[in-house]
C-alpha cells in the first residue's frame, strides 16, 4: 500500500465508522418511536369522548383519517420502514456495502422514501389535522437526520 | 539517476498531483450535492411550517353553524317504527350507562335526564342522534337544530342535530341539555366559541358524577355526559362516529327506519339502551315502550361497559 493510500485509509475510516454507528443508532431510535406509536395504535385509548376543546394532541393525529394510508396504519408503515432501515444500517450491512456498492444506494433510496413520507405527514398535521403529535415529530426528525447521514455516506462512498 | 528517469518521475508526480486534485474537486462536488439535498429537505419542511405560521397557525374549522332541522329530518328521527326498535335491539352500541349506587340527586318534579355536550365534539354528534331517537319515545321535540362537528377534530364534520335552543315536552320526564360550545373556533384559535352555560347546580352535578367512581378515570370530565336522574350516568358516546362519516343529516335520518342499515344498528341500538336507562327513572313508563323487546334488549346492556 502506498503512503498516499495509507493516509487516505486513515482519513476515511473514522468517517465511515461514524456514518455506520450514527445511522444504526438513529435507526434504532426511529424503530423505538415507531414501535411505541404502533403499540399505542392497537392498545391506546378507545374512549368515545371529547377530552378537551380541540387543543392540539397526539390522539387527534393518530386517530385522524390520515393515520391510515392504503388501509394500513401509518404507525405500522413507520415500523416497517425502520425495521428495514435498521437492517440496512446494521454493521453487517455496512460491511456488505464496501464489497457491494448497491447497498449504499438502496439504503439511500429507502431513506428518501421516508423523507417523502415525512413531507406528506407534516403537511397533513399542519394543514389538514391541525395538530402536532410529538412522538410523530420525533420520528420525522430522526428520518430527516438519517437521510442527512446517509446522503453524505453515499457521497463519500467511493473513498472507502 | 539519469535525466530521463527524473523526467519520468516528475511526470508521474505531476500526474499523481493532477489525479489528487481531480479527486479533491470531485469530493467537493459530491459534498456540495449532499449538502444541497439536505438543505432542500430542511427548506421544504421549514417552508411548510413557515406557511402555517404565516397563516396565523390557528385551527380554522369550516363547519357550518347550526340551523333549524327540516320537517323531514324531525319526522324521520321522531317516528322510527317500533318494529325497527325491536329488530335492532342493542345493535352495535358499545358504550353503556353505568348505575349510580346509591342513587344520586333526583329532580323535584318529573324525572330529568341531563345532557352536556358541545357542537364541535364528534362524539356528541354521534350521541345526539341516539338520544333524540330515545327521547322521542317519551315525548316530542318542538324545535330541533342541525349542525356538524368541527372540521379540525377527529371524525371531522360529522352531520348531527343540536340540542341548543331545542324544546322538548313529555308527560313522564324532563330533559335539560347544554351545548357548551359551537363548532366555530374562537379568535385566539385556542378552542371553540362558548354557547350554553350550566347552572351552578348542574355544574356541581356534572363535576361530581362525571368523575370516578361513577365513570372510568379515563372518561373523567369528558363529553358527551348524560345523567339519568340519579339512576345511571354515561360519559362518552354509545358508538363510534365513524359510522356516520360522509353522510348528511337527511341521509342519516332516512337510514333510521331500516333495521339492517349500519347507521340504524348504531343509532337505534344505542337509543334502545338509553331508553332503558330513562325507563329506570320514569318507573318504567310508558309501559309499552319500556317493556318492548328492543328496550328489554337494551336494558340487558345497562352497566355492562
């Protein structure tokens, strides 16, 4: 290995490790939040009553007409998204990506799907449901952060 | 080392430098593209939030205000065939009145059923249909309004009746109703325009009996709230407003006579249960109503939720 290559390897390895660790941690955080929302979807309050004067709340979001898409609860779609994302961002997947570059682009494309869904859900919360759910917002923030990490990881993938 | 060797080495170094410079240029380009994508995502989300804030960030219910019900709606609601009541039984009602033991305060004259709700509330929207059908078996409505639940809450814009300014006359019972708010969001965007105010006595009654142990802790202080003259209490709707989604008042009212219709099963089924609860306050009067198969089926559900 040439001195230049050694220098390059030293300079990119910490970055690659950082992308791998941060993306996996973000995926697990997203998985946890999406898992909680799915649990709440199936076990949450079914009280047929108005609790307040329509003030912003999570129940209003998770029980709105936008909480189901194509007959599937959005919470379940979020959980499915993060199960796949956690697998794509797991240490073995990062190792595989070094040998098979397509993994990097599949991972990025999948995170882009998540970002597009975030656009739709933020729009629905702000302009249709008129309520913000903090758990949903946490998932949105993690999804955008994950996209940021993965887009940089893909941009610098050739250096690995 | 000869001149040629030095020249070749120099050329190799220059080529290496050029390759390195090209790699750095490509790297910068890729970083800029990545940065651009992330910024674009943040700008889109920030833009959505900005537009919302610029529009005042307030909820803006576009539900129509209340208006008088048509004669046809009143006729359909107040003249459901006895055969339909009996065929439906408890129907698809899923939330039932709970008994008060020992009995709570009772009205001085005729036994009184007290209702507290609000026009914006979709669960009240569902419950009013059932309560109006049930009450029609004990007396008659002089006036009755129609309205919709809030367009910015769950089950938006559910078509319903309103008890605000409604008049009800009966030989065997009295009915007091409060719609505490309209379906119109107030100027501050923090709630709905207030409507009826409870008397101090009814406020006390509601505060005491719309709380544990009379209703589940999760339902404390919620609406709709119905107090059956000290015998039973109900917090929350008898069925989900989902069954009324997308229907007009005319369509809902016209569905009530058909015992096989999903709306009828929910509304008339709930009405039979509510009728059974009211019958406990009127000493089972009128007898033909309180002993009918539909109401007997409804009575079997009392206190079971």
